[in-house]
C-alpha cells in the first residue's frame, strides 16, 4: 500500500471535465485509502461532488472565473496554508499552472502542454486524438505514484427516483457548442417512433429550455416531462441515475451518465470519440456519420464552417430508435 498523502487535484474546466476527474478520486480511494484529497474545480461545478459518497474527498474548492484575479489570490493564500504533499494539475493553462507552483506543495505533477510545465516536479505527456480516453490521460498524472490502472468516473446518490414516472428515458438535446447539438428535428422523429407508453424526460440547462420546448410542442401525443431548466445539478444527477437509458450529445450529461452507469446513447456530430470523451457506461452506443470534413476542430463550433452541418443533419431518428431497441433486447435476456 502507498504511504498516505494530502493531495490536491486541479481541474477548472467544464462540467464534463470535472465529472471525469472523479476517476482519479476512485483510483486514490482504492489504492491509497489513507490519502486525503482536495479538489479544485470551476465555481458552479462543486455541487457535483455532493454525489461523490466517499469520505476520502476532504474538501472541494471553487475557482470563480468571473472574478479570476480576486479568486486566484484568495485560493493561493488558502491553499498554501494546507501544506499539500502532491498537486496534480489536469488543467493545461497558465493560471492553474502558476497556482500549483506557488502554494508550497512538495511535488507538482502536470501535463507537458501547460506553459509552466518546465517548472513542475514531473511533466506528463498529454496525448490527444489517438483514441486515448480522458480518464486514461488523467490517470497518467498519478502513474508514477500509484501505477497505470484506470478507473471509471463514479458518482452515486442515495434515495429513490424523484419523478412521478418509472422506466423513463432521458433526452438531453443541448450543448455549449451548436455543432455538437443533434438537430431538434431528429429528436422529434425519434420520439415519434417510440411506443406511446414510453415516458420521456427532456433535460437541459436554463439556456436550453427553448430546445426542449420545441421538442415537447411537436410531440403532443407522447408522454413527455419537460425538466429542462428545472433542476439543479444534484437533482439532475439523480434523474439520470434512475433513468432506463439516456440519449445525449457529446456534452456534460454524457459524462454524468458514465459516472452513474446509466445506459447511454451518445450522438457525435462535429467531434469524434477518438478525442477521448466517449461514453463509459457499461452499456453504451455511439451514433455518428462518417464524413471527410469531420472533425472540423478539437472542440465544437458556433456554426458549421462549410454551412451544411451534415454531421448533424444526416443523423436520423431511426438510428436512435434502433439503439433503444438494442437496449430493450439486452435487458430481456
């Protein structure tokens, strides 16, 4: 067993990145159970970890990107007083690299793509685009300490389903990036193929309510609960956790479903699974179309560079329905 430590993990990127970092929490919990873990995430993402049920996660800190300098200075002072043995910097930008180097930790381990990586105790190669999953990339930060074994992200909430229906499926039509969004028309076509008795819960952030409203309005005969914009992160996690299966884009909800192990159908439009952000639920399917122009970048975009958005428009409701039938068939065996 490894010696006990007090460690800090830094990941202040988007929702999905924060969820995936829970794989490191699991690795440390299982391989160094005496270690106390502190975690630094973007403000707004800290509530995710109310769904992490293990006490080795001692404290979650929040970095307020709306007040970057003020928040950075306060964190630098407070984190310095914690006297960390090791800091693991999953974030690849200057600000978090500088923070990790100025809080007096015995060791700082981070990716070589961080502009300050030459000053780290250990620089880890950041591999991209070769199919390596983000959980594998992050695990490389801990390999010299705990070895290479990779764990799945993990979240779990106690308690029962909070919705008035059972065996519902979730559909999450939104994404921060427009070129990661499956067109609303595809979701409508899919819902109309479902049995009339199949409950559908539409999920999304407050700025995605309009997408859910369009879908619900177009499917008046379907059994739809529009939950978009109505639930905080903790309740959203609970809803995904109790769903029969979830249909998502390449976005945060996909990673929630991976962490709670909900059967997942993930639609990839402009991005590709080879970037390392595919679904990790035990049962999952990926829906995508093969196009020469795909991917058009490492991340999503505000609009299709070629103007046709074929990577989204060529997805069909029938592809989603076939995945739905596949899961039902697997459950009946």
